């Protein structure tokens, strides 16, 4: 449902470049998901070796959101 809506948006907004814009956005989404997965693995490793690390508040917020 979301991808078909995104495709329609790209076709309406970018006309002839709509299909390529759609694939570009999907590629970016794939990269973001891969980065998130890698970051999750790093966080798990960090939690294993340092259960109570000294961290900045932003990092603590990220850790809490991943639990």
C-alpha cells in the first residue's frame, strides 16, 4: 500500500523521472535499514561489554529506544 502510494506521488510530482525517483527512494530506504541493523549490533555488543557505560543523553535515548 505504501509503495504504491509513493510510486503515484513520484509519478505525479516528477512525471517522466518518477520511476527513477521511486527506485532512488527505495534504495535509500534499504541503506537506512541496513545502517540501523548495523547500529543495533554495535549497541548490543557495547551493552555486553559495558553494561553501565558513561554516555551522553542522546546516546542513552537511542539505547532506550532500541530496547
